[in-house]
């Protein structure tokens, strides 16, 4: 097993309520089996430790120090058994485990000569709609950026990162963008837990009047009762993100009737199989799905797409735009975005080939 910690600058500052990103740190895992089959996986988070309890540095160290020795010499064509070994030995570490599981599944699908999506029942679609996040914080810049994306036919769904300003200032920013785009685009917001519940009561009503289609995680992740109250008093659909750390959280949120939509993420769910279980709970409880991102590079992005393409109920599309935010390309052939969607490759496994020379060049040296 080999790990890369790669630092890639972003095309512009990406402003969230919890951090402002100027680069993304990709942890890439390369697993080579004794039969020569190579599988790749990725673990990426947002803003170091600002978003979650794992950092790029901790992921790399924990994989190398604890997890890799458990896998060494084990049977690579049994990914479920290998992940069971890790889960019984090590607490938490959802992101790191996701990278390993992805690499094992990529290798197994290559071994079988099928796309990774075939391991989850096969695809319902060969492309997925992709939203674009407007996160400069500048209204005029965000409008210009959205107009450009519409002209390029790359995105017609836009999510705005808000929560760093007052509620009224944030809503004014969002409303101006929605007025400029009109019916040509869907506008949604992500508050990243920045509001108190009382702020959200006001904010969601104002956002509805502004024409916003979806509100993501406006209040603290642990406040499920507050989410339920907000859902009951508003007509704008409410989506869980940080509150959703896998199947157990999905069950609790569904049982509480707390949200309308799950932002399913493979890393947050502890891997692709965990994300599939989240989707099953959503289907059983009539909760819609949105394919979320941790702003992964191309490996994590296409791994997510391979799973999301197999899921019914993905009615809110995806936001698998992470590679488009990066200034450097680490694939030999870039992913294809056209007609407002990400096109899934048809080759075996993830269907991509990494440029290891570029990875070596971008790898952190200290």
C-alpha cells in the first residue's frame, strides 16, 4: 500500500462559514494486490479539522501506522472481509476507511473486468446532474460565475455557502443572485450549522420568499429536534449534511421526521457500502437523496458517482464538482463534464487512470 498526501491550489478562495479554502488536501491510497491489480481510493475533508474530526495528516498517519499492517498479506478479493477486519480493530476513522474500501472495491472490479457500479447492482444512469457552489462571498462575482457556468452548459443548479454574515445580509446576497438568474437555474443554500435555531426560523422564511429551493444544515448537527421544528414550520425542503454520519444517523433522522433530504457522502458514511445503507434507509422512509461531496479530487468524485448512479431517489442531483475547483489535473484523462452533468466512464473499476508522475510532483514533502 502506498499513500500520497497531495496539496492542490483551488481556482479561487472557497468561503464557508467554518473556513476559507485556498487549496485542497487529497489523501490518495494505492493498494497493489499479489496478482498485480491496483486499486485507488481517496479521503479528503474540508478545511483541515474545521469540518470534521479527521485531518489529511491524521488520515495518512493512521492508514500507514495502523491499517496497512492489518491488510498486508490478506485476501484482496474479499473487500467486505478486509473492512470487517478494520472495523473490529479501529474505532471511527470513517474517512480513512472510506479511502481503503474504495481502493479495495476498485481493485476487485478491475479484477472482474466490470465498472465499480456493477458491484452495487449496476447503473440506473450513465451521467449525473452536478451543482456548482458559489462561495466567493461577493454577490457580483457570484452572479458572473453563475452566468458563465450557464453559458458553458456546465451547471444550472447553484448552491450558495452562507452563514458568515448576519441572516438578513446573507438572504439579501442570495436573493440578488436568484433575481439575476431567474428561472434559468435552481438556487440552494448551505449554512454549515452557522445559525441558531431562532436565526433559522427567520432565515428559512426569507429564503422561501427569495425563491430558494433547498436549505442545507442551517443549525447544529446534533439538534435533530430543532431540525424537525424547522421542517414543520417551513415549506422549503430541509437537508441534513453534517448531521448525517452514516446509517445510524440516517435512522435517527428518519425516525424523527427531521429532514426532507439526505446529503449522502461516501466519506461521511464510512465508505460506499455505508452510503448505500444510508440510501436504503432514505428509500424506506421517503427521504429524498442528494449526492454530496467533501470537495474530493477525481478519485473520490468518481467513486461517489459510481455508487450514486445505482441509487433510486437521487432526485436532487449531486454536487460532484470537486475536480473542477482544482488547478492541477492528477488523471491521465480528465473526467468529462458536459450538458450540466458528470459523465461516468465505462472502463473497469473506477474507470480512471492516475498520473503518478504528477502525484509525485504534487506530494507534500514535509
